[in-house]
C-alpha cells in the first residue's frame, strides 16, 4: 500500500511490528525467520523489514520502501522462511531512474 506521507507509512509499519510482538532493531531480518531491521538495495538504507510467523506458523515478511512511501506484505503459505526471504530479496517495488 502506498501512503500519502512517509509518517503514515512508518506509523502503519510500526503498528504491524508491535502487533506481532517484534522490537525495532532486534533479531536478524532479513537474515532469519524472526526479527526486524533495515535493508538496502546496494546503497543507502531504503527502508525497514520485519520477519515473523502468523499464529498458524505461516512465515511473513513486511517491509517499507521509504522513498516510495510503500508498506508491503508477503505471506508464504507453502514456503519455508528461507524460501520466502529469497523471494523477498527479488521483489519490488524498485525506483527506476
């Protein structure tokens, strides 16, 4: 979802992080199945990413793209956390120059 303001995107993402019991900057996402941190696309930090499992154990990745004011979610209903993270690393959105 694209937000009209960066503050709106950050607030929505922060709510999801809190809802799923994560603490900002703890854990090793995108390196493991649970955690929250920043990511980049080969340069400066682009946004934040959270990895967690839903109540039924389904792995989930939520991330922001701050330049685009986007918050996106990927749910791996049949994927392992490792596979879901591999797919996430290839997902957009990307800003093209």
